[in-house]
C-alpha cells in the first residue's frame, strides 16, 4: 500500500441552499450545517438546514408541480430530461471536483459517477416514452377494456452520501419519467453534487415545483414527509435499520415505497477460477470508494485448494492501493467520508481481532489528518465477530476457506442480507448452480457488472425491495387504472 500526500488545495468556502418551487433559497430560520473535507477534516462550506415551514413550502410546490408536470406529454418530458443529461456532461469536471472535495473518492471515480448519472437520465428519458398500457380482449362484442398507466403522485426521496450523484439521480429521473414530482432529501455531508444535479434539471426546463431539494436533520424530514398526505411514493437508500423504520411508517399511511438497503456481499472463488483475474478485479471492487458501497464484496469464500494463492494475490493487490487525497494524481482510494465511518471501521477490526482474527495487511488508521483507513484483509475470523454479520461499509475484506459447493452456498445465504453476490468459476455448470442457489437480488459471475442504467438494481430479504434500475424501476411510480367502456 502506497500513501499519497494530501493535495492541500485551498477550497473556497461554499454555501448550498435549498431548492423549492423553482428558486434557490436559505431555510426560513437561516440555520445551516457545516460541510467538511474528509481528506483534511477542515470545514469547506455550509448547507441550509430545512425547518418544517420549508418542508411545507416544498410540499405545496410538489403538489402544484405534479399537476403541471403530468400534463406535459411523455415525448416532451423525455426531451427535457435528455437536455438535463447533456448539461451534466458539459459540467462533469466541475461537479466531479466538488464531489471529491466533499465526499473523498478519487477524482476519476467522481467523474465516472457524474457521467454515469447522465446515462441514467438518458435511460429513463427513453423509458418515459414507453410507459405503455394495454388493451384486454373483451368477453362481449362492443366492449373496450383498457389499462392506463398514470403517475402515482408526489415522491419523497431520500438519498445517501456515498454516491451523491448516482443514488439521487435514479430517484429524480424515475419520478420525472413517470410524470411525478419529487422532493429530494439530499445528503448533508455532500450537498454540492446533489445541488448541481438539481440545477441541471432546472436549467433544462423542468416545470416549477416538479423538483425540490431539501437538507436537514434526516429523522425530522423523513418522519414529516412520509406521513404527509401530499406524498404518495417514497424511495429510500440507506441502512437496513433506518429502512425498516421508514417502511413501517410508510405502511401506516399506505404509501408505496422502494427500499435499497444494506448488503454484505459474498464472493465465491471456486478452485477452477482464474485466480489472477479474480484477485485483481475483486480487490479493485472491494476498495472502490473506500469500500463505502452497498454492493461491495466483503466475505470472500475461497475453495481450500486455491485459498493460499488467492489470499496472497489479494493481499498483494491490497498493498498496491494508493491511499490519499482524491484530488492528488495517482490516488486510487480516498478517505472514509466522515469521522463516524472511521470509528465504525476501527471498531469492526478491533472486534474481529478480539474474536481471534488475524490481520494479513492494513487494519489501522493512516495518519492523524483526514479519515484515512488502510486496505485491510482479515483471516481466521470468527463467525461471532461483527464483521461476519454486520455490513462494515469500509475497506475491509474477510477471507474464509470452504471445501464444497453446499458449504459455500450455506455461508453465502447465512445472513439476512441479499443485495449483491459474486462468483468466479470456469465451469458453466457451477455458474448456473450459483445463479440459482445464491439468495441475492443481483449475482455477478466472472466479472463485476452491476448498477448499469439498463439493468435491475435492488435486493431481497433485509436488503430491501423494488428496483432502481432497468425497466422494472418505473413500475413503482405508476398506477394502473382499468377503464372499461361499452358502446352506446
């Protein structure tokens, strides 16, 4: 592992406002929250903190915006959305820099996330034009039976800090494609990229009130918006614990909800896998965004015959990670996003060691300035340790040997999570068996190909329900109305 020095770039203090009813504004109380650069721990700006009166304004705007936006034809809505995508591409360098400074990920990852956000908008702009209904053949001559697709109504969307563009853009783009308005509760830690995303939609010509952006105390905002009668649909990305609470609240009010929650992805390495490629690809996937990825591989289940070889190559790849300021050329892993994540990852490693785990590499904070944690590989980890049961959400990989297929699948399915899973094998038979046996919303075999705009994205079990990708995603934002008519 090589550590790059902090870039120490002076960043001008910025202030991110709320966006309500087509206007940027401070909160009614002028209250703000501080935004930090995780590479330096220095304050770099502020973000407006919404009060209940601000939420009421956003709700009123979303109601009016819904009535106006749904009347615009799908063809015209699609054109506006594609204009927003083009604007994001033209501003990608500026947005990416803001993303890196606020969230910490390397600049190349931030730019890729921004450009992928534009692709997501383009995908749903096309789905917008294809929200078809259907005609059902009648039993009696002269009867028409129609299924009409209508937008469900204003959406309350809650987006996390780890992917400030890609998680928020899915929620906004799907809602707008369906003809819904949206109130996005953006991440307070990384408000700038979210604001630029919303600015692109506004500049593209989305009607006033159709897109609104608020920041503030998460529990206060979610409790108020979800229970409010104006909101008809909720989309949440975050932890399983919070997701369960919000799902219960939504259920009390009969609100539709899409949940993309935590994961603890298993990786099954069979003894016929290409070990060189598997170690290289999965190490890059593990340490992307410092492991702060819901689909990040965590439990590496390696068949005994190749366990030592895979461990050696994975550790070598881990040691080759360049940790440092995301703005510094050559950095391949930035800091964790904030102090609480640093403490959490430290606690996971300490607990594992207390339960008998051995640290093959890493296992410690890097320096005292910035929330840096070394790429970490653990072996001999007890099943009773926290890292074997709870999502670490950091740069920690756990190596576990297995002897046979059934044992590997049993461990892969042991936890209540079911978001993503991976496997490596040269056997078509084994690949087919893995795809059928592993309990996960997404399974990637012999490569990493998840979260593209055109494919489903979502989990099962405690990892949530519903999709935020592919043609399946728009279903939860549409009502199906049956209309039957007889000729007179």
